[in-house]
C-alpha cells in the first residue's frame, strides 16, 4: 500500500481530482507518507552528498564579472567568485552593493527614483560648499554652493559642531563662514575634519544610481549601509525589499536567521545564473553549517574547520604541522570517532553500513 501511495506523492502535490472525494484523515495520511519518504535515512552521508552535488557542477562555473546595464562603475561578481565569497564568509564583499526597491506607487516614476538617489547619496561638507584655506593666516573660509539644498544654517551648525571653543562662527562680507585655528597642526587637522564632515545622506553610499530591474526602477548603491537606510525616513523606499550581498550586515541588522536565508538565496542565484540545477536542500545544509553556532563562519581553516574537536580532522585540512605540534605540546586526545580521522587511520567510518553493527545468530539444526 505504501508503494502505491508513494507513486501518487512523487509529484509533490495531491491530485485535485482525488482530493475532492477524500476525507481529511486520508489527506493527512498521504501527507505523512510524503513526509516519511522525504526523510533522510539514518547514517546517510548528507555532507558528502551535498559537497559532491555542489562541487561537481561547480567546476563548470565561469570566472566573470557582471556590470549593471547603464552603470559601468558598478560591478558584481558572478559564477565561482560569487560562490567563493559567500562560502568563505568574507567580512567585506569585494563589490559591496545594495538594491533598494521603491514602493509600488513610485516604482515606475523615474523622477521619484532620482529624488531618492539625492536623499541617499552621502554628501560631505566639501561636496556642497566652496572651501578656501589660507595657511599663512591659519583661516578656513566656507560657503554653500549655489543651488544646493543645504542652507547656511545647517552649514553653520556643522561648522560649530566641528569647532572647538565657545565662540560662534563669524561671517564675512562675501557670505563666507570664517573658521580660525591657532596653529599649523590644528589648521591641518581642521581641514581634514571638515572635508570628511557628513552633512547629508547615508554614510558609506558615495555612489548611488538608478537602474531598471525586473520591470521597475530601483536604486543601486556601490557600498552598503543597511542600518542607515532602514533608519532613514524616506517614504518612497520599500524597506521590506532591500537586497544586499553583505551577509554580515544582514546578520547584524536582522539576525542570524536572515543571514542564513541570504546565504541560501545568494548561492541559489549563482546556480540559476549559471544554469546549474542543485537541490535546494544541499544549499540549506551548507548555510546551516555556517550559521548554526549563532555567528557566520566560513568553510575554511579560520571557520568551521577550526571548531572541530579532532586533531587529525583539523590537521587534514591545512597547517598540518601546526595542529599536530600543538596537540603534542598540550597532550590532546583524539577519540577517532569521526569521518575524516577514521579514513586517515583506515578504520570503518561511522556512516552508512559502518553506522550499524549486525551479528549473525547461527542456530544448529536439531
């Protein structure tokens, strides 16, 4: 009976014509059968299967970089570099970026998109002001450029916040704010400080563009500041649809589960783009391995390999002499009950048929 039910469940859904004539208990029974069929057999080497399933088609991946249409400056790695970036859990992506979607009513309005660009793009004092420095008199003059949205009052507040002492900022006849310094060192420090003084936008988003993506206008940024965008009060942004390739910022802002989903989706996008079919559950296993501790750890000697308790398992990956020497100095014990260490010494691994002990009970015939 189980085999017959299994054939009907192989497609993944119960046929509609059968559901009409079945009771709730029968439908639940079919669901249980499908669930049982989907379970992994005890002792199945899921890690090895996942590694083979990703690694074998991964050899067909290309080494190339993708440029957004109309945005020459913004490059996004695809193929093998993108997969390595995710699996290695690099703290800073080579090309950090965000795709910020607008709300549905603004998604086809390019003028609104450019308005959002201006609100997001980081602007320092030097970007919106004329700045003249007189090194001999140790005086810095600052004045807003024509047509900028930042008024003189905002610039005055910024200068006051960067100024030491209680005296206010003076204004000359040409409308320049005067910042006086006492020494050459303080003059140079003040110049550097004023150049980097943020006056508007989101910190870290120096390059912000409008691009067309999946039939709507989106904001593409070179640089990532997820917390800054989420905290910014820009009504046009759909904060539930912000994409980024920085999984550490996702983890910091939204939690480890969100980072785990981002790892799975990132790997899946690479596979789809390369037209490689890998079962979703293999990618989920990799993501779970990288995040189960509550922190994002790469698959390498500095990540999950360093967490292994077995000396032989750690020594089998990289830095063999270092691990063996440290183990000898600290008198570490290795129970040799894992897969890697069992292979090294030539004993049966604790998986598959090696995971069970079967004894034949011989009874003599009377």
